[in-house]
């Protein structure tokens, strides 16, 4: 039986399968179910600052409150206590499970990132994933200002906590490798490729816009894992579109330390973890690998560049035009 252990963001995982942030990992019971099914770690449902503004019942249109009171509630009065129920779930889960528990936060107010981070660490979280969503929409907002947001958040959070942190990224970044390096230099130990979103669409009869579930792009994550693995001081996890053990093998060969999976478990139940682990183990046995490190990153740009004069197998991470593919 091959050894499936892996190290991700300074945490030792018994295998590379992480149940991604979702309602599957929202409660202590859910986290226990993930462990029982064989997961190597869990990322908890994100704590969204905006969720508390809604749950806290203080919408913008609440004119019954003085603006100062509203500001106070928003900036701390309410939000200071907001993640309390999630912290309780973490505390409960820590008594029951031994796999690493990675909390996840998404804030809009800069002072709340470190505050929420501190609270989840106190509750016992083993790591923290920063779900930073900063879609650049202002034409006068430069790439460097955009990148600086990430770095600031990480630095502020690092001042408050000692547990390892990772950043879940979006693909709409002008130089992803550069941002990844900056994140790593600021202290981010893990990078997650990529976040998953609702996507806009238009009803041409009603002439209205609406949101629909986006499609995770497995190959987009594969490209960036392959290009960035082992070239920045952070471990990578690939998230999106993994539907079988083959997807896990591919991401590991490209250089990921772990994978984050969600939709498959909604479709097939958490017992799918067992099947994925069996598939991964059998593939490793067949290819005579006794540990993940024996092959992790073998098809990354970094390894290929070191072992070949040209780009070797990494060539395909670069290809974006059709010309060569069709003229073969
Ligand atoms: C129902 C559902 C809820 C999710 N909630 C969150 C969330 O709170 N925070 C987050 O960072 N990602 C969230 N995600 C995204 C997942 O964590 C993960 O990145 C993505 O679903 C992985 O792709 P896959 O579903 O193809 O495996 C959610 C996904 C789903 C399907």
C-alpha cells in the first residue's frame, strides 16, 4: 500500500484529498463525516462578512438606526461576535477529529480580516484560507494596487495569528506568477487555484441579467499548477472540476501538494473519497511509486525545465494558440 501522506501549507495530511469549503464542512458533524469518509483535511464553509450584515438584520435601508450606530455595528459592534457560532463548531470538531481543520474567511472591511482570523485560531483551527475576492472592475485601478490588497491583507492577518495561511485565488489576475510570489513573500504558505463563482448571463427576451452556477475549469487550474509549482515558496492545491482519481493524479504530477474537491461529493456522497483513494493507490502501485513525493511535480514546468533543454512536457502549459495543434 503506497504512502499517501503529503505536506500542505505546513500541515501534514494523511492523503491529498481536502473537502473544499462548502456546506459539507459547515458543522462539527459535517467535519466528522468528512474525516470518517477518509478526507485528508477539510476547509470550512467561508465566514462571509456580508452574511453577518444580512443575518444581523442591519441593511443599508434601515433608517431607524442613526448612521453612527449603523457604522458602529458594521465596524465591530456586531461583527466582533459574528463568527461565534462557527468558532463553536470548530471547538466541537477539534474534540472529535484529528485531521487538519482549515477555516475560511471572506471580508470586505480591512480591519475584519485579522479579527476573524484571530477568532478562528483561538477556536482551534489548524490553518486559515483567505478567500480574497477582489475583482478588478475600475479601469483606473492598477495591477499593483490590486496586488497590494492581497499583500496587505496577508500581512495584517499574519500579525494576529501563528497558524499557517493560504490564499484562494481568482484567475483574473494579470500576472498570476508575480502575485503568487508576492503572496508567498508576505507569508502565505498555500495557494489555491481557483475560486469558484456564480457567472452572469442575460435573458434576451426579458432583457435582464441573472446569475448562474459557474463551471469549474479543471484545465485552467492544471495549467497554473504546472507553471507555478515549486517556483514560489508556497504549496499549491488545485480546486475545481476533479471528478475521479485521474484528476488527482494529473494535479499531483503537475505539482500540486493537495486537491480540493466539492461538487463530486454533492453528487456521489462523501463515500466517493474512498473510491478516489483506491484509484490513486492503484495508479501509484502500477507505476511503482511508494510515496506522493516520488512523482509530485514530475510534469511541472520547474522539473521539466531542469531536466530538458527545451520545455519538454511543460510545453503544453504554455500553448494558448491553435496554430500548432491544428497544423500537426
Ligand atoms: C455548494 C457550494 C458552496 C461553496 N461555498 C464556498 C465557500 O463558502 N467558500 C469558498 O471559498 N468556496 C466555496 N465553494 C467552492 C468550493 O470550495 C471549491 O473551490 C469548488 O467547488 C471546487 O470545485 P468542484 O466543485 O468542481 O470540486 C463552494 C462550492 C459549492 C458547490
